[in-house]
C-alpha cells in the first residue's frame, strides 16, 4: 500500500497513461488518413479498371478510351532491369560488410554511404544519373531510368543482407572453419544460405520501394506515348504517366491516372505482404 500510494509512483503512472493515450490518438489519426486515402483510391480506381486499361496504349490528349499497356510494360522492364543490377551488387556488398566491415576503414565508409543513400531524396539520385549519363548521351532512355532506380534499391539490399548475415550464430561459422572450409565458402555457401529467406525479403522490399518512384524517372526515362521495347529510347512508365495524367485537364486522362495508381498500390501491397509473411515465416522456422 505504501508503494501504491507513493507520490512518485502515482506521477509516473499518470505520465504512463498520458503517454499511452497520446500514442493511441496519434495512431488513430494516422490510420484514419491512411484509410481515407485507400478508400478514395479504391472508389476512383475501380471505376477506371477495364480490359482496355491493360491492352491499349496511352491515348492522345483530348481523345477517349485508351489504356496503360505501354506504361505497365515499360515499368516492368525498367524495374526488372534495376532488380538484376541491384541484387548481385547489394548481396555481395552486404556479404563484404558482414565479413570484413568491422575490421576495415573501407567497410565503415561503405556503411556510412549506404545509410546516406537510404535517406537521400530520390530526385537527387535522378539528377545525379541525368548529370553523369543522360547529359552525355544526349537523350533519355530506359537504361538511364533503370540505373536511377537501381541506385535506390542497392542500399536497401545491402543493409538487409548485412543485418541478416549478422543473425547467423557464430558457432555455425566456427564449425565450418573447423572443417577446413575457406572463408569465401563459409560466407556464400553456409552463412548466406542460412539467411536466404531474409535476403529475399530485402530484395522484395527493394522492388516495392522502386516500383512507385516518379522523380528519378522524370530526369532519366521521361515518357513515351507509344509502346517501345528499346531500352535506349525514352520509355513509358506508370509513375510518370500517373503524374502527368493526374495533372492534366482531361477527364479521361485523370480516370486512367486513378486506375494506374490503383495498380501500383496493389502491386506494392502484394510485394510487402509477400515479403512480411511468406519469407519472414521461413526465417523464423
């Protein structure tokens, strides 16, 4: 009873309740606006869904009909290329940090640069690729867009791989070394294999991150009203098309923009759910 009636205890209990109440209110406000945004997106996006949205190219200004087929294929090509670029670089860099990062100055610099890239605005990365690539080749292209978004994906994969490899028990590595396995085999065939599900989760999260990026593509891939499989030319992509159509004065374009926004949202949501359920369960097991 003395402890319960203690003034210090009562004050701390009051502050605890106030903190919990404020946290709950903040969470409720965030969830409310999130649900509001999703509800608006579902209402306006579902009305734009149709077969033509997936089978026809973007329409000309002021015309009716049309779809987003060229933008969808362009986004798939650039995101796929960026994934092929960023995955091996990110995994190998993560392995280096996990194996040698604590014992070299270069590892510390790499971690520092990775943290900076994780928080860097995507428009800055787009301007960087524009300056070092687009400006010199004198034209926009799908390759430039892929390079830009791969620079966004690489630090995500690096940090995830580094963190996952740090979870491998030291005893597992010591057992492999005791059997005479060289360090590169321990890193690639034992340590990486033990956390391959976690690394795959990082890759999926990186793909989800770059799928909706708009700013880097404005300075690199730009856009294309027609379907093109030539990665060396300006290429249509969903984020830029959504941005341009949403800002247009044409009702048909704005409706297509809502449909494209719904497709991007569902794609990112699916990747996040897949990464946080299927592969996270394998990690726990």
